[in-house]
C-alpha cells in the first residue's frame, strides 16, 4: 500500500452504533480515510468492489451473509488488488480463529478493544503485518493440536524455502513482528522484510497470517514447541 496516501478503510458491522463509533474514531486520524460502511456481508462485497478499500473491518456474525463467507468471496474475486481483512469479534474467538485465517483474514480485533488498539490494528495490517495477539495465537495452536496429523498438507511445499527463510517462517508462526525477528536472528529489519516477502511469494501466500497457518499445517511448527 502507498504510504504517501491515507489507508482506505471500509467498516462492516450489522450494528449501526459500531459502524458510527469506529468510523468517527478512524476518520479523525490523518493517515486513515473511512471510505464507507456496510451492514451485512453481501453489502460488504458490493462496497468493496465499488470503493476499493485497503482494509476491511469485518464483523463475523451478520445477517444475509456472515463475515467469514464475505471474506472468502472478497479475497477470491477476480483481479490482483484485494483488501486486507480484519475480523471484528467478541469474546467467543474459538469458533472462528482457524476458519477466518483459512478464509484469508489478516487478523482479529475485539469489538470492546480500546480506541488506540483499533487505530493500531489498521496501521499494522496496512503495513503488511498480521494482527495476531498472543491470545489469538494460543487459540490457533490449540486448534491445530486437535487436528489429526494425517489431515495436514505434506511439508514438501516448504522445500522452495532456503534454511534462513524456513527459520524466519518459524518465528512468524510464533507471532513475532519483523523487528522482533530481526533482534532474535541478529539481522537488519530490512533483511527480515526481504525474507518475509520471498516466503510469501514462494508459497503463494497473501500475507503473514496465511504464513502462520501454513507453518502449522505443514508441521514446520508443532503446537507447544
């Protein structure tokens, strides 16, 4: 995304007060432009096509079409330009974390999170980072721990990666940022960013959140490791 331009945000939630509250808060930021809102998943798909947002804040539970299916359709739409999706959820994360990541979501945000967290979430995802809080990562790990190993894709998919890229992928799977990975591996942050970009390209992944899923699905990272 062009850092010289404001990040374009679409807010999708079936509660008008949530849309209005989030919209007012984000619109007050000089680097964020709220381009519209929608009250259900079907309307979100149409609004995304018309308004071309950079970020979609997507509620999980909505009438007409839920947030998970809307996310799938938005990210599978024809064309090369797709927004990043942040799922808006309440306390009941367990049912949605894995499926939302599989659908292509770049992260999660609790609806009752402090205002500063909402602004931070938009900026983090706009910068290409995954928004995976420790609690989300733990939930994801628990889900993989329950899944039969036989159902996981074969790790041959990772053979295209160099040893260093594999090492970086393992750290991405723990939820580390580029800065944290750079400190851990004693590398320049720009070098880590280059490695991350190559990992995403080689594995044909949209962003870091998908990289986390692949790391666990292939067995590169084991729950509890």
